[in-house]
């Protein structure tokens, strides 16, 4: 049912916050340079699942992973205790729900990932910033003012800036956590176009509340409910002929 | 309809009542400060001359000045700032960003809050035992400065923590998500974004330290001193001398206290004049604090 080059393989993933288990035995293959959407009602664990991919849970106490997320082609388990979360985050980037630019200039926002990696050469930084802003479809709007504060941008521009910031370090996977939930419809459609565009460069996993959005941007969709994957298939299949009754009820709006 | 209007009138009535209460409370504070300042001005303005600032104390009131007092106060502030700022800021950052939240850090937190409320004389007693008798630093500028540093340390720590806490977590997550370490996140984000609040806290702490009397009297500051601490710059190699740290000292509030306790009317006038200068010093420091806060607030909005 899922065909193509596999970028990440999730095997028997369980996630615990203290004693409560929020992800239950998740098995899933993420395909390279495709968009995979995670949908499901609030509290179903889709964001929790997404944040496993770049070990964001390691920032807070009482969180525990079980199982494996194998990153290919190296075949490393990125949630293993022996792998430094920082190494994982260097390879897998994230765009958050609310645009969260740093209170610095547009240039510094995009350059930050490079600075973290110790890049100091002005021309390398500048080239990367320009390339990333172009990839994020923001360059034309900001090229005359990249030394101006990022907060001067509109909400949609700020979110595209955050995408540029995440792209600047050439991640292997880009995670989107409901990237348009704080944006107006026009800004949303720009971000959606961008996501469709970006899948030529990078593997994308996107959490969304909005089922139309999942249908518009993704090739594969996983429907989650109460911490489990109920169904995972081609987006088309999920939205037209779902195999599970629960999926059908959700996408037809009968609950959630 | 009439009912709703009645209800609105009733609600507005209480609105006005509070407005009047609040305004009165504000005016009482302002009025008292103004009266105090004007009273000092009336009493002391006749002595506000350059000579007053450049003369040593004397037993003749008209010759007496506050040179040793303000030089002493600034030396103390220098030592206090140099010791309290790094300690307090580092502790604040550690507690907010590194320390795990458990019962132990909770106890530390409660104790720091308590320390801020400890009477200053108690710090004086502690410093007398620790710096004067145990470390044998004597009644020196160093002892006085360290004592005041202890006094404002809790304030600096709390100001640091408060302004770090005001940084939204989304900023930290954005930084970590790009592969930054804790230190990189602190260095590039947490520290610069909280600097405004930290500086404000530091300056308010220092402006409290400059007016403290009890702890430095306890550690043995002199009340009458007719010489300056040795110069920090010398003509011989290595040109910088640390001897001033170990010299005896006095400070503005001590000089005032000394003058007030004398029977002659003229000395009271001197005390008022010194009071004006001390108040101007603290006003300037608080003004700088407000300016810094405003400047940083304008630059950073969440």
C-alpha cells in the first residue's frame, strides 16, 4: 500500500508522559520526498507523535520513549538513548504552530541554524539565507529589508520566515505542527503551495486539524485516534474509500 | 430597558468609586515624596555648592563636605556590582534554565525569596562574622561592598529569573529545534532578551544598596573620615593598585547619620544637603533603570 523510498520507519513506538501512555504501538513508514499528513481529533496524539521525530520531548522531564524510529539510509534509531537529541535536531527540523521568529533581524533568524553549526563566513551565511528565503517564497518580499526586525513582518510572512529558518540547515525531514492554524486563508494557501513545492527537496510530515488541508497537500495520510494509528494509506484512499469505519466517521465530520 | 440602564449605572458607580480610591492612593504617595524632597531642598539648598562636594568632613559645619562620603559610596557600589552581578545573574540563569524542578530547587527558591526580606542589619551581623572576623578583611571597602552584595544578591537573582520567565517557551523550542545546545540558546536568546529586565533589577538593587546604613555600620564603617581610599592608579608598575579595597571607608548615609546626631543646627543643614544629593543619586539610577527597560521593551515584543 505504501510504495517508494522509505526515509523513516517507525516500529512499535510507545510514548509515555509519567505513567500515562499517549502513543500506543505505532508502526508507520515515512516516504522520502513525500508529504505525510497526520490527522485526527484534538488530543489524539498527533503532535506528540510529530515531536518524537526531533526529540522535542527530551526538553521536558518525565517523558519516555519505547520502540524505534529508524532513520534511513543510515539505519539509526533516533529515539535511542545513545543518540544525542541535538544530533537528531540537526537533521530533522521543525516549524511550529504559531510563528515564532526570534526578536532579531530577518537575516539573523534564517542564519541562526548555521551559526549554531559554527558557520562564520559572511558570504556563506548570506548565500544560504538568500537560498532559504527563496525556497520559502519570501525572498522577493523581504530582499530589501533583511536587516529589519522579523517582527515587522505579517503573520504569514513570519511563518514563511520560520520555514526558511528550518530549511537553512538542509534538513532531511521537515516537521510541520499545524503551521497554518494561526493564519488567515490567504496566508494559509501560500504556505500550502509552499509545502507542495518543498516536497521536491525534503521529506515532510505535517500535523493538521484541517482535513481539506491534508487532502490538498499530502500524498499519504495517517488517521490517529486515542494515541493509535487507525489507518494509514494514500491520502486519496483515506478520503474516498477509507477501510475503517472510524476514519470514515471522522472525515465525514461525524465526530472530532 | 430601564432595568438594564439601572444596572449599568450601578456598575459604573462602583467603577468610579475605585477610580477615586486609586487616584487618591497614587497622589498620597507622590505628595509625600514631593513634600519630603521640598523640605530637604528648603533646609539644605544653602549648602549645595561645589565646595560641599569637594571637602572632607570637619568639625566646623560650614567647612564640612561629603567628599569622602560619596567617594566611599561609589567605591562600595563598584565592589557590590562586581560581585553581586555575576553571582546573581549566573544563579538566576542556572535556576531557570538548568536546574530541574524538584523539592530541592523549590526550597532554594523559597529561601531566596525569604532572603530578600531579611532585615539588612542581619546581613551586617553575618558579614561581621564572616568577612571581618573569619576572613580578616577588616572594616574595609571590600567588606562593605561584599556585605551590600549579599544584601542585593536575592534581588538580582529574582530579577534575573523573572525576566527569563517572561520569554515565551516557543522561543526556546525554536532554538532547540535547530540543534542548539542549552548554552547556545542562553547565549543567543535567553540572556540578550532578558537583559533589559536583568539590568533594571540590578540598578534598582544598587540604588537600594547606596542608601543602606545599618549593615555597613555593623561591619565597622567609620563615621568621620578625612582622607580618601588610596588611588587605584599608581605611578609605578603595574600602575593599578588594589590597596583601596582594604582601606577604611564611610558612605553617604553614614555621613548623614553622623551629622543628624549632632546638636548644632548647622550640621542638620549639612545632613539635609547630603540627603538631597543621595536622593538625586538614587533618582538618577532609577531613571536609568526605567530608560533601559523602555529601550528593551520597544525592541522586543512577543
